[in-house]
């Protein structure tokens, strides 16, 4: 089972409404309006990207990479 599927299962089990993936923070899920960490592992940009790609279609992944490359050019 993929990591995102496991996270979605945790969300379903705990009746969570949202998931928050942020670089530099642990994964949080919202339960009854309160964000709660799933664990204490601090997410890296590579880890967040890997989780993201598990749920994106190929087209969405291409669009994401194109926007990401465009943003990098503006900041360099």
C-alpha cells in the first residue's frame, strides 16, 4: 500500500477532514477542527514531492513540474 493510501486510511479511521503536507513540519491531519501530527517526522521537499506524485495524474505531474520550473527561473 502506498504511503498516501495509508495516510488516507488513518484519516478515515480517525474521521479526519484534511491533511497538511508541509516542508519542515510533520504531516498533520485535521480532526474535529484541530490539526494533529500523524507522527514527529519532519518532511523534506523530496518527501512531500514523492507523496504528491502518488496522488497526481501524469498530466497533473507535468503541469506541476512546468510551473515549478517557471517559478525557479523567476527566482534565479
